[in-house]
C-alpha cells in the first residue's frame, strides 16, 4: 500500500510548488520538497489512503 500511495503522492507533489509532508499510519513520512513543509497531511488508516489512490487529490477532501 505505502509504495503505491507514495507514487501517487509523488505525482501530486510534482505538480505543485507547495511543500507538503505526508505522515502514514505506520509512522513513516514522505515530503515533496527539501524545505520546511507548508502543510502536513496525516493518513490515519488504510481507508484514507485508498480514497487518495482512487480519487487523486480529491480523495483528501
């Protein structure tokens, strides 16, 4: 799951200059730029990750 989700985050992150960090349910994290993040997204369970995989950035809503 995390591998597919990280790929999706990389696709979304490549399209924006906004620096964001994603913290996964297992405690690991990923960030799209090497500076302090403007926003942090916390994924608390697999269901939330699946919504993003299925619906892209709209899945965050």
